[in-house]
């Protein structure tokens, strides 16, 4: 009888330990997502200023400006839809910066240079936040899928999280080599 009580107590302690690990990992994923959200918000706040600065120089490039603005304004549901929207925004920003190459006055503009530098910084921060989030998701998914944790995770509602993959404008820029 005592052995049975000891075994039940050990199983209860193991269950509590597994549950606490799952909660901790879910919270890490949530906190990592909040970091991405902050960087995306900064990025979205920068886009109207960038479009306004460029608009004065590129009156006949209205379609690129419109695509950039539209890519920023959608509100998708879920990680996958948000990743698709952010990839669209990154591509639009890439086209915008490619067109800016044709306007020397724009490239020399202090406002444009500051906005470009800010965007590069934000995209670097976003890349780090995305890598941290995806690492947390990987750890969460490994935990939720592994035996015997999956015996506790499933019935208690712990699920796999979705990775966040976007193409950043800064990743498409070819490095410049001065010879």
C-alpha cells in the first residue's frame, strides 16, 4: 500500500513538473512574439514617413507607393497570414529603395537617409526577434511532441506553435563592394 502511494505521489510530482515546463515554454513563446510585435509596429510606423518623403520625388511611381501603403494597412489573422503580409511589405519596400536609386536628390536627402537607416535598424532588430521567437517555437514544439510530455500536453490543451518566416528587405540588398 505504501509503495502504491509513493508511486502515485511521484507520478503527481512528475505531472506537476511537466505542466510547469509546458507553461514556462508557452510563456517564452508569447514573450518572444511580443518582441516581434513591437518591431513590426515600429516598422509600420516608419512606412508612412518613408512614403511621404519619397512621394515628392517620385510622382510618376505612384503604383509602388500605393503597393507599399496597402501592404502596410492590412490586418491579417494568424502567424502565417502576418508573415505573408510582412513579406509583401518587405518586397514593396525593396522596390521603393530600388527606385530611389534613380533619384540622386532623394538619395542625398537627409530625411530619406535617416528613414533608410531607421528601417535597416528596425529590420535588423526584427530579424533578431524573429530568430529568438522561432527558437522558442522550436523548443516548444519539441517539448509538446516528445514522449512522455505529449501525454500531458495534449489533454491540457498545449499545442505546437507556428514559426514566423518573412523575407526582410535588408536580406535582398546585395552587398556593395568598393574596389
